[in-house]
C-alpha cells in the first residue's frame, strides 16, 4: 500500500522539475502543525493560466501511472477562492487519504500563504517569490471581520422565528435544522471574531484548537442533542452567547 509520503515525494519531484510550474507548496495540516496519520495532501501550484489544463492532464497521468486513480472531483469554476481545484482518490492508499490540488494563476492576490491564516506553508519551489508568509494586515483582517459581522447579525429574526415555531409544533427535525443554520450563519462567525479574528471565515474547522473550552463545549453540547427538550435548553444558551458576542464585537462607528 502506498503511503502519503510516497504520493507527496512523487508529486513534489514532478512539480520541482516541471518548467511550467512557477511555484508549489504544501499547506493544510502540514502547515498548521497538525499532521497525523489521517491527513490528506494539500498542494498549491502556481502556473500561467494558459497552462492549467495541461498541468492537470499531466498530473492525472502521473497519478494513474504510479498509483492508479479511483475517482476525481474537479470543482466547477469560478470557485469561491478563484483557483482551479481538483481532488484525487488514489488506488492502494489508505481509505481516508486523498489529494487536494489547486492551481493558481501567477496574478493571484491572495495565494493562501499568510501565516496567521494558513500556517507555515512548506515551500517546494518558488521561482517568482509569490510565497509571502507575513501575517494579514490589520486593515484586511478588520475589513473581513466587519463584513462577516454584518452577515452574521443581519436578519437573524427569521431564523429565530422559525426555531420558535418548530419548538411550538414539537418538530425536532425542523428545530434542529433552523438552529443549525443559526449556529453556522450567525454564531460561529462571532465566535471566530472572539477567538481567531484572522480566520473569521473558517467556519468551525479547527475550533478544537482555537476556541476557549467553554465555547467549544457549548457547540459540542448542541451537536450532541438528540431530543426536543434538550434542543430547547441549548437554544437558550446559544442565543445568549450570540447576544453577548454581537454586543462585544459591534463595529465602532
């Protein structure tokens, strides 16, 4: 069975030697000091935009020749981040392993290398000095946070009313659905502002690393609720925490 290191070594050598690859680095768990036996391989590649499709085809051939490809997923474009992105499931590797490969144009303004957001990326090649590990500027962090604050606090009355109606109707599934939407849309961005403002847009990923024990436990209590009465109790605590954070992080005018 091929290991993660086998795949990484083969891909790294290919990218380092390829004349059309301007830069390449490993991100994800390798960059955030969270690498373990279950980590996938997150690789970002920089090339001229006109070379993107040819590179994907060559990487397809590389994986097919050396490992075999079970399945792939190419995200429809434009993607939310503006990169071309493809996921690979390879044969004869651990069942949880996959490769997440992004190809970026050299004109990319944010190549996902800022240390405060993406950790210490592991550079494989950089001929154009595109890798900049400097933290995000305070202004950029603040602008992003203000935008997410507005989204998080706008129109929450709709979700609250739907949650209340579901409780009154004794509809557990509807109540959970709308409370989940409230948590993800309204509460989590404010929790991110509280504990990791540079990652305000990261959702709940890595919350176990960054949140306080109290806030992490609050979310865990919600996700573990399996009855309507328990859902009603946790809803009060979630909304109370939301109101506290909404007041604390209200932008200064």
